C-alpha cells in the first residue's frame, strides 16, 4: 500500500505541474513580441528624427551659402553701377568725342529763345557758356510757339 500511494502522489504532481509552465511560456512569447515591436518602433522614430535633423541642418548650411552668394552678387552689382556712372559721365564722353572722333567744343553757342522768337523770327540770340539744359528748354519753347501758330 505504501508503494501504491507514492505512485499516485507522483503522478498527481506531474499532472498538476505540467500545464502551468505552458501558459507561462505563451505569455512570455506575447511579452517578447510586444517588447520587440516597441524597440523597433523606437528605432524607427529615432531614425526619422535623425533624418529630419540632418535635413534641417543641411537647409541651414544651404541658406548661409546662398546669403554669402547674395552678398557677393550685391557687391558686384554695386561695382557695376559705379562703372556705369563713370562711363556715362559727360567729361568722359566729351574727351572721347574730342580725341577719338575729332569733334570740337564750340566756344560760342547760338540758340533762339521763346522771347526772341515772338519779337524777331530771323535773328538768333548769342549766348556763351550757358547750360545744356537751358539750351534744350529754349529750343523746346521755340518749337511749341511755332506749333501753336499753326506752321
């Protein structure tokens, strides 16, 4: 009888102990899958954040480079404007006309003024050393006066 009891107890212990580890292993696998998924998601999020930071930094470098190019082009543009102003100067144009083209600067300038056009149509007034703008204005005024008479 003693022998028989040992076997029953031994069989009873085996049956009771065997189902418990199987359920623990299933829960352990689920936990492992969840942890692995969490680690993969964290790695993906870290990679995305790193790529975004790299893109922002690269944009900053590009912006600094473009600002440098803009400053360089503006400086070059200012130098070109200065060159244009030098080339347009009346003294330079007069010098080229006299030296290269053989033109002569007139000593006396004759032109008709609006007041003279009304009183005497045939005789131009003699004026020396007057400004170019005054000469042009007087010619325009004479032409307007003539146009208003219907000629």
